[in-house]
């Protein structure tokens, strides 16, 4: 992740000139960022979590839109703040309910305490049993169940708040 965080346009320029280079680059990320143990597999265990159609579709989205460099700028723009722990520069209002789905192989994991500090109204924190950097893509059922659970909690909290407002009037 270092090159995305420091020189996204350099690697981006190289990747837009070669569809094979782009595919190799992205597929390596889908392998090792999903589970670091996959690096030892001869095929990168790519089809352990994804179909070939899903992988090639993803590569084609980047290739046809010519936007791999801009997608990597996200890492450059956020990693500096992450490493400097300038979380106060990433404002999240206390009135905004938040949830964290913590996938065990996520590269940019923050501790539960760090997430609670960043998201002052942390309604839900889920330790996912599996998954990596592409958690929602790797484990769509786990992710959708977690989102539904969070939505129910937010609706319940809103109902409680409305009930309190009615009793104080």
C-alpha cells in the first residue's frame, strides 16, 4: 500500500498503458489484500473468494474508465492523516450514528478504541469472522446482514428519541 499512499500518479501512469500490467497489479491486490496467506498460493487463491468474471469485470472497469490513478489518490489523501493520527481533521458529527465492520485481514484496521474516538456515536462495532480489504465484495452476506442490523438499531434509537420528545411536550 506504500506506493498508493505516496506516489499514486506514478504507478497510475504506468498502469494505464498496459492492460496486462493493470490486470496483474489489481489481481495481486485481490489476492494479498484479501488474505495475506494467499501470497503462498501458486494461483494467489483468487477464486477462493471471487469468480473470474467478477475479477475481470473489476479490471475492465478500471481499464475502460482509465481511472486507476485517481482511485489510488484516496490512499494518499487519507493515509497521511491516518498515520499522523489527525483524526480531528476528519470530522464526524456526534449526531451521526456510525457502525464499523472490522474485517480481520483489513490492511487499515484501527482499534476499537480508535474507532470509538473517531465516531463519537458508534452504535455498532462488528468483529467479522473473515474478510479483508475488499470485505463487502468478499463477504457480501456478512456485510449486508451487518448493515441491516445497524439500520434496525438506528431506527430503534430514533423511535426512542421521538418517544422522549413526545413525553417532554
